[in-house]
DNA sequence: TGTTAAAAACCGACCGAACTGTTTGTTAAT
DNA sequence: ATTAACAAACAGTTCGGTCGGTTTTTAACA
C-alpha cells in the first residue's frame, strides 16, 4: 500500500507535464520522429493516455511544447559555457570541445534535428516552430557576441563566424549518424578551431 | 486505342524501377520520410502497388535502392562541377556557388537527409546505408583532392577542408528548413569561401 | 516458322497492426 | 458540489505486407 501524497492541482499538472515532455524528448532521441507515438510517450512517462490527452490534446501540442523545452535547455547550456569562457575558467579550445560534446552527447540536439526535419514536410508544424527557432538564434547570437570579438569584422563578423561554427556542428552531427568515427571528428574539430581562430577571439577575461 | 509498344522484360523492369525510384526521391523531398508510404510512391510513379511490391518487396528495399540512386546523382554532379573547375571554365567562387545551389535546389539533398535521420532510429536501415555513405565520401574525397591543393597541409589538409565545407552546407540546409532567408545564406556562403580560401586553392588549370 | 508452356511483370483486394483523436467514466483537489 | 486530473475503451484511418489472379514476354519444340 503506497502512501498517497496530497498535491495541489498545480503540482499534479506540472509534474505530469514534466514527465511527458521529458519522455517526448527521450523518445525522439532514442527512436526518432517516425517511431514516436503519443501512446509510446505516455508509456515512457508512466502516465495514462488519458492524462496525456488532457494536458496535450494533439500530438502537435506535445511536440511544440517539447521543442520549447529543448531550446531552453540548449541556450541555457551554451550561455553557461560562454560564461565560463568569459570568466577565464575555460579557454578557446576548451569552449569548442565542450560545445561539441554537448551537441553529440546531449539528448536535445538529435531530438531537435528530428523535429526540424519532420517540420519540412508539415506546414503546420513549421509555422509553430519557426518563431521558436528565431528566438533561439537570437539568444545564440547575443551569447556569442558577448563572448567573442571579430579580428576583421568587415571580412567575417563574429555573428557570421558563430553561424559557421554551429552549421559545422550540425553537419558533423548528421554525419555522425552513419559514420561513427571518433578520430575523424577530433580532426574536424581541430580544423574548425584553427579556421575560425583566424577571424575571431574570446573577449578579454574580466573586461 | 493506344498502340501497345512491345518491350522486352528487361526494358519493362528497368522502366518501372526507374519510375519507382524517382517517385521515392520526389516523395521524400516533398513530404518527408514520415509522410512517405509505399502506396503513395506507387501512386506518384503511376505504377500499381502490385508492380511495386514485385520489384521492391519491402519498404526498405525501395529506400535503399533510392538512396543508391541519389548518391550516384550527387557524386556525379559534384565531379562534373569539379571537372569544370579543373578545366578553368569555373573559378573558385563560381564552384562554391554552384555546389551550394545544387544542395539547396536539387531533390537529392533533402531526400538523403530524410533517410539519414530516419536511419538513426532504425538499426537495420542504418546497416544498409552505412556502406553507401562510406563509398560516397570516398568519391567526394577523390574528386576534391584532384581539384584542390592545401596551402598548409600540415595544419588543415585538403580532405579536412572539404569535409568542413560539406558540413557547413549540411548545416545550412537544415537551418534553411525553418529560416528561409536568402540574404543570410549569401552572407554565410561568402564567409565560408573566405575562411576556406586561406587553407586551400584550386589546382592550376591544365596542369 | 508457328505453337505453346513457363516465367516474369503486373494488378488489386484483403488483413492485421498501429496510431491519433474522441468519448465516457472515475478519482482527487478546491 | 464543482472542477480539474486521470483512466481506459472505442472509432476511424492509414500503412506495410501478403496473396490469388491476369497479362505480357520468353523460349522450347514440333
């Protein structure tokens, strides 16, 4: 006989939603969008299907809410690393290594890739996600421009350099799906750092 | 009353298969993997479902065969552009523009992205695709190393530079799904050319 | 060369499984 | 008592795979 804790309605809602969103992200990460079903999410979350439909009536609601959560995790994570860099507790190389590690090892990147790709074939999903992506990019750029300065802004601005880096990471992660080769990725990462270092450097710590 | 052309069995097979593979690629491009069904493919191809199952019994057979076709189109296209570059009929800038144009405008890139992402959640599909990807990469590297030389091979080799470029393109294409901004992409492309030009240059035409 | 049996290509109906959304009923909180 | 949270069964659809039957081509043979 388990003891029933008394929880407020808000607590019950919040906990159930949290479970559902975490299960959604996990499902996208593990089995991909094509194999992610609302029933499967409810099962993973340990929540009845009725509870799931109550909080998120349609599959789209679940996906969009999970995406918001992922993007928040992502931008918070990047900002935390950038703060370490600005504080001088992480150097240029270490920062890149840490970001890449976050991309490849964290749940959120591949989950968001699944969703973005799915959105390509789903007009409604795309409409919901587009503003979220724009907001995410703005946060990225804000974080990045607080942390790096361009050596020759007229040629390659800090903002553009950042987008190059993020795009390389995106591309590498896609490639990693079918080509899991640690040595190759270390080589790529090293080259990326070299190539970007020409155009951008961290702000002076403490400045 | 249409006149029935007499065709050999080989011709009939080849034509039907061609229609089915083209329809598969088109379907992946237009509606994505999640919304691509075997019945839909047969409909697009103007082929009965029976004929489809005869030539490609399972969905996987269809997908794998279509992937082989796409990869062939892709590597042939890149080699053709590189040949133009080597012949001096295309300069460094023009080559990059043309490759990017191929990526964004052609059917094959997003189709292959759909398949790669789907493969992440499907062990069997991944097993079938992995060797195809390796073969494709080898062709890329062969084409590229015939066409470019590194300025400082010890620092960033021609091979690694190419992979950086391809990864940036991959990343940009993914980004383009939710952020269709022509100006932004031109800016990125310009920066990419600038950044890579430091480490790599085309072989001398005619050499 | 004309005939015909075998093989290949093609057709479309059918089946079970899985999924999303809906609905009706129950329990817990206010 | 009223409302929100939770539970579970149900309905309609779609999908991938299977299968018996038909048409076209091939090839053996008289």
